[in-house]
C-alpha cells in the first residue's frame, strides 16, 4: 500500500517529487490508478505527467514504436496549446500550413525544439482531428526528444514524466518494458515511473517510496465496486492531463457536447476543464464543464472513471461539491455520443432552474 502523509503532502509540499528526474524509478505498491486520481488536477509545480498502460509487450522495437505513436497522438490532441499563436490559424489549406510552419520555425529558433520536427508536428496538428493525421517521418530518437519537449510545453512545464503501469509479466516481457523505459530516458529525456506490481526479474531499477497524501491513499482501501456498465470499445492506453479552457482533444464525447452547446445563447458562461478552488486549504477539483455563475458542474465520464479508486473519488468529490452548493450532473461518454440532445436538454433545464432560483449566490466569487 502507498505510504500516506497528512493532507498537506510531503515536508516540501511535493509528494510527487520523490523520484529522481530523467531516470527510471520503481514506485513499489503504488496503484497507477491512485496516482492518476491524485495528480488530477496536475499540481502547479509538477512536470507534465502522462500515464501509460501497456497492453501487449512484444519486441523492444515494436514497444518503443507503439509508445511513440501513442505520445504522438497525445501531442496532436494537445495542439495548439504547445505552439503560441497557432490558435489563430483555422485553415489547413496552403496558407494555413505555411503560417503554422513559420510559427514552428520561430518557436524552435528561440527554444530547445528541433525546427523540422516541430513544423511537421504542427502541420499534422492543424488538420481536422476527425481525419487521420499521418505518421511522423522522423527517426525514433528525434521523435522521443521532440515529443517530450512538446508535451511539457503544452502545460508550460520544464519536463515530462511517463507513468508506466507495471502488470504481472514474464521475465522477458518485464526486461523489455524496463528497456523501453530506459530508452525513453536516454533518447527523449523523459522521467519514467514504473508503478503497480513488483519488479521480479530486473534489479537495476531503483525503488522509490512515494508518500501519497492521506486523502487519496484512503481511496485505495475502498471496497465499494463501481456499478457494472458496458465496456467502451477502444479504451485508451495513454492518458494525459487536460488543457484548461477547452474540451479534451482525445474525448469525442466532450467535443460533441461542446458542438451541441455552442449554438445556444443559454449555454453562455461555460468553462471547460477548469480547476475549482473553494478554499485555500481545501482540495482543488478539476471540473470537466462548469458554469461558475450558476454553480453547475457537468462531468463527462469515460472508461477511466470505472476503476474502483476513480469511482470512489468521484462519489466523495460529488458529495463535497454538493455541500458547497453546486449541482453535479454526470453523463457517460456513451450517453453523450448516442443521445446528445437529451444531455443538452438536461443541462438546459437545470441551468434554467438555478438561474431562476438564484441557488448559487456566491458563484462569481468562486469562479
């Protein structure tokens, strides 16, 4: 079990800072799901932290390629947050491509980015996300270093951590997974945390105890199972922090809900993926969709919410938000994608009721 500490965290206020940077560390007996919950919202001083769940561990080259493809997908979903000025370019035609490549060249000239890689990634990011973006033409080492920098840049951080869930593996697969982690450190400058199961066949990786704050560590002992629901196809193997102010780039449900809300005047005032800080000593919460003036939070739950720890955290969080005077509506991805008009109507009705009743008089103070 993770080593809990009081709510304030470790003595230096950064429980997540225990593993050394730009190394592979083993976090013994720390559930990867618990880490994901405890690091959402991403702490202000933390590096960019991406979570990876390997499904099949084959030859080293194949595993590295699969990891880089996943990281590439993440970087494209984060566009344009990692390229200043790209949000003003809304055309993927000839002029748009030329403009975004020029922005990338200027950015690379005053940073550690490799110009040709950044320009290629920006051009692919400019394309309609509903169409395949194509694969990078650069060598694996160039891709690894470039993607680490881009993902860190998306969150205005100095570095990037990859949390790799450590399943129960045979000797050869475990050695391959560790070798892939070491490759990412060496060629990409990543920091890698191996979390979950024990390392049984590799002894060169340092074990670093991580003291997860008590309020999160308690979730690991919950015995309440999440409700049985139909599994969603294509469950992601890579997860990354949200970008404040916009729907998740990898969430078709959030994107669809935003498109459905955008034409309606009554939906004004909404904010996507904002951190809600209700007290200087209180726990900060990230809200998928929030109307601060009315005190309405809407959560769009993907498969990551179906884990035992995530489900317990959601229930506890909803109770706290309701005690603070908010209403919380939860919809699954499937509900949004199969019947978005019903979801929009439910939001409209509750917004109208709260506006008419003035049920959240301090909304402007807490937004």
